[in-house]
């Protein structure tokens, strides 16, 4: 195939030029092609970004009876502060005690540890489910269905995310990410209230605001 | 006695067939590769563990730069033409054929509508410069971002919305885009992120 016969086909006679066989080695060409293929394969699959689904509540006024109340024991309010700080409190805010608000960070030892501890029931169930999947005992579809069921379970925590104006986009995505990691199915992004601002300030100033209020 | 001649085997492997196959595969991958549209600002998207890919078609990408400029990208050329028609009707601007062509070839929408005809008359390199300094107005008095999205939804009812932004973008800028989306009841949308591995929990 890759050789070109330059002979005239007849017997080599004296005085006539020798029969040349011209062979082209295609190996480097194949090498180069393979390299290019690899490049294009990676380009097509890796360049496609991932998308995080986000559903925001409607702005329409919700009737009071339609609003579903969250039990205090299940509610966690996470406030995204400036300079990558995260504050959180459980249940109802306590405006008199500056230490009701806790400061943490976005690392695995900070926010994630707290969320996993609070949401231990669902995290454990999720862990078992992942084990099953790793052992290939359940199919991909079943896994998706069951993990959805677990996340929507009533035993789960409800997280209220309140970003301050000092937070960045990556802070928001990080927190939404922690919801995925910690198997929290119920979360909402809510505007910051004046009370929350007060809590953060109170903590930052070491409780001076609540002391002022108490002395009045 | 004559010696038994051992036949000489050539170790030369013919690579032609192999090369044929690789060229074929290469052509396939080159044709299926989708090239990313050119963006006026380079952004580094935050990483997340979510491994859902963004929808392939009918996608409107809203790009928010760290300075708060908003850019739009509709992925279907047919939609873009229909949207431009709607704009020209509502804002009473007539676009020439040349301007329409320029609108199709420019992937990004990023100037106020009043400046659009002038913008489309420029050359592509000039357009890129202008885009960097401008952006679709999205403040409450003149919310053209809302208009564009509404046109997009009117033209293509399957339109999906994706928000792409830099890690360092301050939250108030993102919030204003989100609240615009909420205003027009586009409550479900995607945030574009890069993949990172799921940590063990």
C-alpha cells in the first residue's frame, strides 16, 4: 500500500537502473494524529461547563396561611459576611446574647462540619446509599430517586441563606455547594434583615450593642 | 546439498490503514467540537461538586463581569434575528441588512439598545473594545436586560437561562440580576460552575 514501485515490471537487465521500492513510513503521522485526537477529545468533553440548578421563590405576595413555618429545631440561618466570613445561628435569633451567633469559615472543618453534625440522620442515610452505589448494588436511576427521597425527608434541616452585601458570588456558590455535600434538600436564599445586621455587628463588636440595649 | 533457505521476513508494518482510521477519527472530533463563543470579559467561574452539564441548545447565557457589566448571548441565530425584529418594532429603530448580519456574527449583546445601530456599523475589533466599556443596562429605571430576556422567551419558549459570573463578583451585582429574573418569573435557572471532586463526608 504505502510503497511505490518504480520499476518497469520487467526483469532487471544489465545497464538498466535498479528496481527501487519507495516505502513511506506512516508511523510518525499516526503518532501525530493520535495526539490531535486526544486533544480534541479532551476539548469537547472538558470544555463543557457544569450547571448548578437554582430555583428562587417568586416575588408574588404569599398569603399568610400558605407560608410554611419552619420548626425552630430544624432551622439553620447562615449569614454570608464579608471577607469570606460565615455566621450562623440555630432556630430563632437571640438578640440579647452576642454569642448566639457563631462565626465559622467555608472550609471542611467550618461550615461543613457544623452542617453534617446537624444533619447527621440524612448524611448517614446518604452515606449508606453511596456505599451501595459504589458496590454496584443499585442502579444509577435508583440512586438518583432514593437520594432525592432522602433529601426531601422531613427529618432534614432547613437552611436559610442570607448573603450580605459584602459577600461574593463564589461565597454563594460555595454555600449552595455545601447543601449538595451535606444532603440538605431544603434551602432558600433570603434577603438580609435589619435584625441579622444587628446580630453580626453585635458579634463583631463583642456584644457592645446588646450591653447598650440592656443598660437603657 | 543445497541449504534450506529461510525466508526473510520484513518487520515493516504497514501503517497506512492505521493512519486512515486516525484521520477519520480526527475529522469526526474536529467537526463535533463546539467552540466557545468569544466573551468580552474573561471570568473564572467558581467550582462546585454538581456534575450536571449545561443544556446544549436553547440557552441564554447571562454573563456578569466583576464590575457589574451584563452581557447576553443567545445561542440560536434564528432566535437572534427574531429578537432583533422585536427590538426594532418596539424601539422604532430600523436595521439595515448589513447591521442584521453584523448582529448575527457578534456573539455578545452588550450595549444599550439606543447605541445598537452605531455599534453594529463598527468593525469586529472595534466592537470588542466598545463591549468592554458597556453592557446591557439593568438598573431599575432602564432595565433593558429584562426586555431582552422577555423577547427571548417570547421567541423561544424553551429558552433556558444560565448565569455565568466571576468568583469575585460582589453579591449585590448578582442579586440585581437574580431579582430581574424573579420579576419576569424566570425563577428557575442555572449557575455555570466548574467541576471539583466530591469530598468524602
